[in-house]
C-alpha cells in the first residue's frame, strides 16, 4: 500500500502547490497554466490529442519491439561468436554516442516516409541498452556452470538455451526498462526535428503547433499525455519483469 499511497500523495501535494502558486501570483495561462486549466484543456482537446497520442505510441512500441528483437539476436551472436563482436560492436557504439538530433535530418533526407524515419530514429536510441545489457548478462554466467556444460559437451544452442538465457534475463529486463523510455524520447525528438504536420503526426507536432500559436495550456496537455505514456511504459516493463522473474531471482523480491 505504501508503494502506491506515498507517490500518489506526493504528486497530489506538488499539483496543489502548483495550483495555489499560480493563483496566488496571478500568473496568466499563456505563461504558466494551472493544473486545473491543463486538465480542462486536455478534456476539450482529447479527440485530436488521442489520435496524435496513438501515432506516437505506435512508433514508440514498434521501435521498442525492433530494438528488443535486434538487440537480443545480435547479443546472442556476439556471445557465441566473439570475433563478430570485435568486428561489429564499434558500429553499435557509434550509433549510441551519435545524438539523434544530429542524424535525424539526414535520415529524413534519405527516407521518403516520415513514419519510417521516425521509427528508425527511435530504434537507434532504444537499441544499444538492450544490446549492451543482454550481452553483459550473457557473459555473467557462472564459470563453474560453463565448465560443467563444456564437460558434458553441450552444443552452443544448449548453452544459450539452458545456461546463458536464464542468466541474461534480468539484465535484458533492466535494459528494457531503459529502452522503453528512450524509444519514446527518440520518437518525440525525431518528430520535433522533422517538423511534421498533418493528420498522421504525433504529440510532438501538437506541441510545436501550440508553441507557434502561444497555446501554452495545449502544450502542457500534450506534454501530460507524453509523461503518462512514459509512466505506463515503465510500469508495464516493471510488471513484466516481476512476472518473468517471479520468486526465483532476488531482484523481484520485495
């Protein structure tokens, strides 16, 4: 109960301080809207914002799914073939350290579809945490168990299935929690760089449109949806981690 009650009370207290501070200082809504004004704007703009939210969510989840599939597959290949890791890991590092804001304009030049370009940008941001954490987990297997599998002449697939995968699962889930937020950040950042407009656009475009028109409450309403989306992604990944790890791993025990 404390894990739910305390954060809820903290957020309500912060919102109350925000509301009272804005009313006491008589700050205009175009400068800093009160939470009540943001909630009212969100309710009035909900139909249009919902379509944009769904677009952003689709790009985010698609990029996260591709990052999981690619990161796990490449990490498994690196663990089984060390020479492949030596050859290709620098490429993954270069993708990680290159800011998505810097390469998004280039991606938009070479890819005609704006949606595909946004998906690629979000994937680039979310890919490396999955790869690095999974690879770290695959290397964390007990050396004694490695020797035991080698003694029984286990095949590489058997080592991966029965030894390396259970060891790497907590590391992968930790990387998944990081990548879930990064995929959302990558999708929003790429869309802001693209400056996309129209019906098939996400919440970043709604924020840009509102900023051009000085509609600050609408900006906060769209930002609220983005924050709630990030929180839901984190909660979902945390629930998945607890469900998969259960009682057999110390990290899932309270």
